[in-house]
C-alpha cells in the first residue's frame, strides 16, 4: 500500500524519477543527484520505502550495500486511490 508523501519528499522523488526512472541506483548516486547531505538522503530513502514508493534490495556483489528502485508514479498514484 502506498501512502501520500510530504511535499519536500515528493519534490525529491520527482528529481530522482527524472534521473533514474525505474532503473536501480545506489545511495551515493541519489546523494549526488539531489545535492543533499548523505544523512538527509538516508532519511528520505527510508521514508520513501515506508510509504511504498521505493523498493530496496541488497547489492548482489556486496551485501553491505543496497540498491534502490523507484515505484512508477502512475502505479503509486493508483494505489493511493484504493
């Protein structure tokens, strides 16, 4: 189930979606694209996951690292209406 996002998170989600679409990305890549502090990006990604807008997977090469994949906006909005 998807939950609505606060405005500041939706803005950052849109920036990431414009850059990565449905491709996987790393925390470092998100920090670079957003231009935000790594701690803020960690909070943001955690919130996205809790709200159902983000999938998190362990990196296949290094299980200490995670890869992220955004949920397509159209699907997320459809789930909001349910």
